[in-house]
C-alpha cells in the first residue's frame, strides 16, 4: 500500500433476526448465534483481521430494550 492510499471500511453490526443474533458485515448477513455476546465475539475476531489488513473498522451492538431486556434469546 503506497503513501496516501486508504483501505476501505469494514462494518460489523450485531442484529437480532428471527429470535437469534447475526452479524451484518458490510450489509451481508453472516452467522447465526444464540446470544448477542457470541455474535459480538465473532464480529470482533473478524474486525481484528480487517484491522491487520489496514481497514478502518466499525463494530456496533444494540443495548437492552424493553422487548429484549437480556442478551440471550427466548
């Protein structure tokens, strides 16, 4: 990578889908996790690789809500 060259943005968003959790990576659904923590750990592992490759990285996870007060499903 030459001086002034920028790598892209790698975005990871932990999202509830059909009673489970998934990771949206650049808009694409990846994985099927029972807990929000498991999805977050998978996203962070992937984000770590993206950082090593020189990408800017964003990781987001929702907080608890009235409808989803805990991180586990069910």
